[in-house]
């Protein structure tokens, strides 16, 4: 079995969590908001927008986009379990969010139909061909449309989860191409690494104009029931935000 199929199988198994915790996620979706940093950047762009959310997972952020005024949100994911649970939540809450099971990077969408692509929070590390993905996001956006990414910093896979000392893992390197995930979903899933420079150059090379790029000390996700890692104490980068416009 290929690393892609191993990863897909791992995510399909992990997505059962969205079913087991359906009621908790439903309550979360009722009042969902994006992070303040995201809202600050996206508020002028989301009102009345058609938003595409590739690798939408449980789809909670889609309800935050609707709260900002999105006309509609289309979530794409390759896990049928994730798609089914997210669709059920949107229907139950009467939100303008749709979900489709799709094999990225191809989306099957008509060219130039989306106003905003919103992605991140653990999404891009599962994309093996980032150039093809960026080209497809450029294709589906209308001219002048925007791509927004809020993602783990490319250095994050190197940080040890040690509560007392911020250390680099001995088994990983910044310039490695991939590694096997050992946090979530684990189960043999393969993460694809690229440097911050490679990410930016791939996006601009696909025809986007970079408008915003920032590095942040706060992680977007922390494992439950564990002491905070020393790598999260504000000294090291743990997230990035990126906003680009289709030329």
C-alpha cells in the first residue's frame, strides 16, 4: 500500500471521532468563530463571499466563516466519514455549508467560481504535490480572489513535546521531505514537509501576489491531557498566517 493510501486510511479511521463526538461538535458549531487573527484579516473579504475550504475535516471553521458573513462555504475532504458528519451538522443548523468527497488537488469545480480559499490548521502537510494544489486553488478563484492559510509553522515538526526544555527532535530535520506522524492521526500517516521559503515560492509561483505573511509563537493545536511544551512558551515559531491574491 502506498504512503498516500496509508494516510487516507488513517484519516478515515481518525474521522470516526467526528461521529463519536457529534453532539459536542454540534454545540461548538452553533457559536463557532475563527481566531481573532483570522477574523482581522478576513472580515473585509468574507462578507457575501463564496468560500472554498479544501481538507475541511469536521468543518467547524466553516461555521465561523458563515458567522463572518460568507454567502456559502464548500468543504472538500477525502474522508467520507468527515464529509457525512460535517454535512449533517450544517443541515441540522441550517447553515449555507456544503460538503463533497474529493481527491485533491483536483476539485472538479468550474474555473473562477470562488472568492476565497480558506485552509490550514494541519492541512497542507498532507498535500504531497503542493505545486499542483496551488495551481488548482489559483484556477478555481476568480481574478482578484484570495487564498488564506493559517497553518503550523514548518519548524513545528522539529519541536520536542517536552514541558521543561525547548529541544529539537533528533529524528527529524527541517529539510527532510517527509516523516511519519506520531501525534494525530498517527496510524501510519505520512506528513510532507517543506520549508517556509518553499511554501511561499510555490504559492507565488502559481500566480498569487503575496499580501501578508506572519509567524506566530502560539500553536493552533495542542494535544489534550498533556503539559504545555516548552516550545510553546513564546520563544519559538509555531504558526504562520498567509494571505495572497490571485493575479
